[in-house]
C-alpha cells in the first residue's frame, strides 16, 4: 500500500505487554508450543526496541507491594518448596475454615452497606479469582450485602441461521462464554458493573470500563463512570444485539440481545 518493503510498511508500532504475566494462549498446546507462540520467537522481534517502564502507576503509593511484584515476576522472591512463595501476612487473610470467604469479603468491602452509593469506595476495591464459576458465586454473595432490591435483566439468545430451531432457548441460555454478559444479570443500585464492549470510546465507554449503577428501567440502566477522564459522567445502557467475538467464539449462542455489562464486585484474571 505504501510501496515500502518493511514490516508494518515502515511505520513505528508501539506494543505493550509484560512477559512476567500470562503467556500466549494456545488451545490444548504443549509448553513448547506456547513458548513458540510468544512474540519473542517472531522473526520481527529483532526489529523491536524494548523500553522498560519504571513506575507502577496503580501502586505508586505502595512501594513495598510494587517491589514484591517485581521480585515475584523476576523469580527473585525466595521460595519455600516446590517453587511456592510465601505471601506476606500484610497481604493475606488467615484461614478460618468455612468462614474464610466471609472474612475475605468483609476485609475487602468493610462496612459495605454504608458505602453502596460511594463511587470512590467501589472504584478502589474488587475481588479477583481465576475461574468464571467462582466469579459468579462471589458476585452473588457480595451482592446480597447490598440493602436495596434486586433488578434482573434477561438476555434473548439465538443461533445464527438456525432455520429448524434445533436448539432450545433453555440450552442456549445455559451457555456462558466469558466474553458475553450472563443470561441472567442481577444488579442493585450502587453495585459496580464492567462494560463488555466498545460502545463509544470518545466518551470513555470501552471494553473494561467500570461503572456504578444509579437507576434502573425495564430495559435500561443508568450508570456513572468510576474512573478516568470521564469519571462521574452519567450514561445509559439498553438491550442491544451483540455477537460473541474473539478467538474463543463458540459455535452456539453467538447472537444475543442483552445489556453489555457484567457485575464487577468480583472479576477473573
């Protein structure tokens, strides 16, 4: 197109990432296949100039935590056995048998019932887990602590080109891919949500934007942006047709009409 026989047409490309974190995902891949999928194995890597960021902006007020993350990522933190490391007591909660989850929630969301309208309170905390099933259970448990009535929105799911109606709605509703909102989205006033689609980046409505619910209509949510340039802006979401996207697109439930958000008291990582 540009008449330049160079990678990316000779244009400067800026790439961001952290090799200390999750490696590339290769479905059913072996360790060697995952390593080979890394960008450092690309023929273009020799043309890359690496620049190192020097300050953890999210934890700039907690130097101890920032240094701890770097030691873990660099493999410098002392191990106990089997490559296990000890989490400092200041970052952990003692195990209390069947009460451990309740204690985790109470420590993360202290005096929650008094802060359900506090945007700064909600923006500064969240539970993190690795499995979607655990996310759903924790979200449901924390939401019960909110004092207000629940509002539930249901998606309308279908399969493209299913002319013979082979798939029952109940079956389609049960499929819950990670990049689509759940079929049954239950919220309360003051609960935080996360946007799952790019709607209007010019005003901060991008995939991953966190908001707090302010009012509900029959098929409408009024929410407030929690952080960033547009913090405090009120926006509205309605049910819209969206498609499952990405490399993990499922063969089913790929057309749905729903509000493009998920409850965000707990999220996966």
